[in-house]
C-alpha cells in the first residue's frame, strides 16, 4: 500500500543547460548547500544556485540561477564531481585525472595540484586525520587491483596509502579506516590500516552495476543478489532486514526513514523501519540518483529533479486517515531521531490517542486500551 512520501520537482530544465544543443548530456552532479554543479559529456562544468520557493498553498518549487560554466579543455566527459566546502574546492574527475578547482569561479588551483590515474573516487565522510583543512580521498586506481588513499589540501595532494585487492575493484565507499568494496565477483570490507578484510557476499559485476553506499557511521547499503538492497556494517553483519528492489537498480539513496532506488522505469521508496515498499514514481531515462546533505536528486541525460520529502507528521496523519495504525506507529517511532524531544513527545501522545480511537471504532478494545494507556 502506498504512502505519499516524496514529490518529484523539476530543478534544472534542459534549455538552461543545453539550449538547442541536443548532443549535450548530463554525466554527473554535485550539490553543496545551494550550489548545484553539473558535469557534461562535452567537458563542461555548470554552476547553478538553487533557491527553494514555497507558495502560499505550501507548494514547493525550485529556481535555478546559472552562475557560470567552464570548459575543461579536453574532449572527454566530466565523469565525477565532489565538493570539499571546507576548502572551497571542487574535485573534478575527467580523463582519469582529478583536478582541484575553486568552487566559486571554477578556476584550477594555481599550483596545478592533481591526482592522476583514477578510475573513480569517493570522499571519506568519517575522516581519520582530524585535520579540518584536508579531505581524505579514496580512488580506484588505473593500476590493476589497486586502491589509493590521498589527503587533499587547498592547493596540494599527498598520497597516504596504497592497498592491493584480491580482485579488480569496481566501486568503493569509505568510513574511517574501512573500505566497502565491490570486486568482480563479491563485496568485501577491508580495513586499509590493518589490511584485514572480510567477505560479505557474492555478486557478479559483469551482469549488473554494483552499488556501494555509506549510509551512516560504519554502515553501508549494497545492491545484493536477487534484487535485494542489503545493509552491512564494518563488522560484516547486517543489523537490518534487506529491502526488495527490482533486479536492475541503477542507483540508491537514503533519506531517513526511507531508502530510495532508481531503475530504468521507476523511482521506488522503501521504509527502513518495516522494509515495505511505500511509493512508486514513474521516471524514465533516469541515470543518476544521489543524496546530498538530506537532499535527494535524480537526473536524466537532459534534466535535474529533486525528490522533496513530505513532512513526516503529514505522512503519519495520512496513514491514520486510511486506518493503517501499525504503519503509522512504526513511522512515528522512527521519526524520533528527526524531531526535537519535547515536540516529539507531544506529537507521539496525540498519535497514540488517534490510533486508540481508530482501534476502538473497529471494536479492537484491548489494542485501544493499550494505546490509550
């Protein structure tokens, strides 16, 4: 049964990006605060400012204002963008090289600092160095079966560690010293400090695109066999039941308490609290789904959209209105971490009372009595 958890809102129309140039495609996106960056197949970076507007009727829309665009001078696509806001730097992967550019004017740093030989890269969101003016970058190297860790400063880069893997890695996420890796035939957790590794479960990267996503401290979300979204901790165990995705998931994101997944036809929304599918949104030709500081963004080759979450209280009231008491109570308990304590207690008491009256009207007196209590 469905819940309206998200609304899909357009953020950047194709005309703003490409005008009548049909050959331009969106390759990657990055969002940091109000700054939205788009990398394209013709080697350009576009910078937009995103403003959220709320109408008197409570309808949310986004206005994107183009700041500037910059050609990187190669005949290659911009394949990845990551913002390091503490350094006011944007890390740009193009033609196996990560370049540091200024977040505001998109100019390369004067020192020309760069990381060469990167297939893909990610940032460590739980860094181990403790230096606020440095970001830790993990790359899958063009060298076979090799991962490299770098420290990136405002105008220089420094290699910290090189780690060899049992098979060729094709996707990576980092938490502290732990790497969660999709290899050719399996997922593993590898501590790059001690070299200790742990197998998670088999997976064939030739058949499907692996997904490895850090979703919290020492926890990852992975695309498992049989269309399952699997959770794994750095200890190699799962503390949550898996969610059932379609077989051909392209990307996944987290917006607590929901896991959002994208395949070639739909965006699906599953609850982490009871693993049930709550919402399906038709979405054709999507190829990017990412979350940025709680903002979930999807993109086709030609446009960018934002999944706007409906307030949790509204979702709970909708569930109660359709007499789905159990689901409403599960969602209300899960909302505890998103709502200030005093406000939550007032809200939760009111929800228990409403749920009690619903059970009472359905002659479920014992259940009603418990809720009223």
